[in-house]
């Protein structure tokens, strides 16, 4: 979801001076978002759009991959 991923992707890329966003970054970002839901259900399978943890989780992916 663009609302969830893009803010963290751009923040992480800017903070880490990453010039190329790879498929590895994208997959790690998706996994970071998925990890925010401890007990997903059929109804609750995605983090709410305004969840403040989402940007931090996604941007941290870039720090780990540098």
C-alpha cells in the first residue's frame, strides 16, 4: 500500500543516502510492515494507514542494508 510504504521508503533512502531502491529493500519493507501485525485475521490483514510505527519500521530496513 502506497500510504504505508512510501513515506518510510523515502525517509530510509534519504537518511542512508541510498541511490537505488532494490527488490531486496522492497521485500524487507513488506516484511517489516507485516511484522507490525502480531495476530493478523481475515479482517485485519494490513496495518492501518495512520499507524505511526509503519514509517519507522520501513525506514529502518535501509539502515540494516547499508
